[in-house]
C-alpha cells in the first residue's frame, strides 16, 4: 500500500506544481516559497530542533500556548514551525516573528521529506491535530526522531475517509510514539484507525489554554464607545462561501426590530475579503471595512473585518457571536475565542471539526445551535433582545472555558519524558 501511495504521489506531482503556481497568483509571497514544498530551502544551520507542524490558522492558534511553553522550558533549543497554507504562515509570523524558523511542510514524497529532515535535524516532532503523512512518519521512525500527535482529533467523517487506506494509516500510526487526544471519542477513533492503544492518551484540548491577548477587552470597550456603547452588536466570525448571504439575511431580520444594530462580518479566507465587501454593498447595506475605515461609525450597518488575527477585540466588543463554517458543511471553527470573553455563541448544524468543544459549550449553557440558515436570524434577534439571557450564557461559556484548561501542561509532561529518553 505504501509503494502504491508513493507512486500515486509522484504521478500527481505535475498537478501539485500547477496548483502551487495557481496559488502563487493569489499570494505572491507564497509563489516565491513553493520550492519549500519539495524540501528546497536554505538550511538554518542548527541541529536538535523542536519541530511543530500546524497546517493552517486554526492549528497555529491551537499550538500557540504549546509553542510558548516549549520556548520557555527549552530556551536553547531551536524551534521549527511548519505550515501548509499562506494564512497559517502569516499567523506564525504575526505571533512569533523571527524567534522561530518557519518553512512550508514538504509534500509527502520520500526525497522531499528526506531533504527537509536533513536540513532541520529535529530531536522531536510534534504534529498538531490531524495530519497523517505515511512517508513522513516512516522517515521519522527510520531516523529515530520521536513523533507525537498533540491535540489529536479525528472526526467520524475523517475516520470514514481513511477507510480505503486503513492499512496504510495503521502502519503510519505505528510510527508514532504518543497520541495526545483531545477527548475520549477522538482517542477511540484513533484506536479504530489502528493506533497502538497503549500509545493513545487523553490530555484535553489545548485550545482551552489559548491566551487572551492583553488589552483585547479594553480595545473592545474603546471601539464600542466609537460606534455607540448601547448599540446592539453581533459578530459572524470565520464565515465561508454561502454563509455570508445567510448572515446578511439574518441581519436584515435583526434590523427590522433593532434598526441601530451592527453586524461585524469576518470572512475566513483573505482572498474572499473583496468579494464579501462587494456582496454587502450590492445588497444595499451601509458598510465600512477594517482596512479603510478602521472601525465603524454609528451610521454603518455592517463592518467587514478584512484582516487576519484581529478577532479577539471584536469578540470583546460584541453582544453575541456566530461562529462560521457551521452552516456550510465545513465542520465549524473555534468557539472558544468568544467563550473566553464571556460572549454567548451561536453555531449551525455542522460542527464535526469541533465536536467535543461545541457539545461541552452547548451542554454548559454557553452556546445554542440553529438548525439551518433560516433559524439564524430569529435566534440572533431573540438573544439581542434579551440582555439577561445573554449575560447568563456569557458567564456559562466562560465557566466552560476555564473548567477545561490544563491540556498544555499535560502535553508538556509527555514532551519532557520523550526528550529525557
């Protein structure tokens, strides 16, 4: 199976190159760095690095407290962070700058993987959440590099997706020293996929340990003072194609009862910022954007947040948060950011990527689920009209967030043990 998989990867290489070129058109910085996807980059000149792989923005955010703990406890060890997407790269640079060495993860081709490992010379590899690359995993085992999957999650949908390659996934997972799962459900699915039961532990979700940026609450209060402190405000965060129209229709329903209401709209992907802004304007809303106006005025009905990594102050300034990727069958995004700031949360029906977190938040009273796009407007309006319910939900959301913290400390104990070996 592994030989067939590698052959398929080589046969797909021309298509991968075309994809890289097309992506480079949308993101010029990515265009100049695509050779890294084949292991070609200038060697950083160190050895014994600690390597963390986080595929994109969500995984980088999840790994942030772990990376900071590694920097604190192992100040002399070089830190290597790999991502796959340009947005993930931008988030690494925003959080850590030049204090870490960033490179794109190579495609899972034997020679590309070999070049990559030879240049970064890791003493430990930490893979965040759900990334199973057979050739990479086998190469780490062959070189004696301990490999650990941290904050590991595996949805029912992903488990079904691995079914045709179950034997290959099983052999790859047997190269992993430890799997630190987010929940008992995730741990059980990894065992079903073929992981050694003795190597699978439940450590909790590191996203509960994310730091709240200093000044986020104060910045949010300042913004509210600019656009009207008593004004009803709700945010739709990390939205995908198709969801913005549903959110804007919901906002029209809100405006019928609350004509001074403000919607903060934050698309998930930067390449869609302009499209979303154009959509909002074409529907007749008075609109401002983060890049041009900075903050909305009392006259604006919709404010498009066309910037990355700036949501926390806007969550702090909101009465209610809808978290996107959940009306479309994307699987949802992180509901913990608003919860950490005592903001009640709405989600759609599709939250399989954050199954346990969302369930905990709903059962704890900090979030509600809407059945479909048609239910978003009534649910948002109901909560915006009910200050007492919002306050209770916000307190419950923050209580769930505090209760679940501590995963990073548990993961660090496992990291320490592996490094001491």
